[in-house]
């Protein structure tokens, strides 16, 4: 089993503890609250992700060759939580795994594909595209 699949399975187990998407939504918000904030100097036009309804910044950190390390922040609680989900799933993985990642499939498996607004989904797609460009 790949590292990504193991991480996704862990997240799926956690999400299975909740009865509906509203509880999952609250859980995602809580995940975001646990993330450390970016330094204000890191919130620049270079790190800002375009295509998101809220303000989103992703910082790609130095890592061993071929490994993705990143941090992020948003001014919206749910989006910060979605960044935390991406971090749990993708941070520290090989570039090839990032390139193979499908956010739509993952949202479907987590039961969030119908729960998130189209704006939130498009923003999440923009974040994943930024990560994929960084690992291309």
C-alpha cells in the first residue's frame, strides 16, 4: 500500500466516525485551527493562490530532492481546514504521488464532493494545481 493510500485510509476512518457532512465540515474546521499560521512575510503575491474565493497562501518549503513539503493558510476557517487535509494527505510525499493525486476522487471518497460549494471545490482544485506545478 502506498503512503498516500495509507494516509487517505486513516482520514476515511476518521470521517466514518461522523454521521453527516455537517459533522465532517466541523471536523475539517477543527483541523485547520490546529495548523500553525504562516509568518506575515510569507503572505505575498508569489505564495497567494489565485482562483480561490477566500485568501489562500501556499508556501513550498525546502525538502530532499523529489519530496514535497508545504505549509498554508487562509482567512476562511473551512479553507484553512481543507489545507490541513491536503497537508495530511500530500506533505512529504514523492513528486510522482503528487502528480497522480486526484482531488475530485478524494473529495468523493471523503463524502465531501456534494457538501462543498463549487467555489470551495474550485479553490481546492487551484491549490492542488499549485502543488502539482511545484512538483512538475
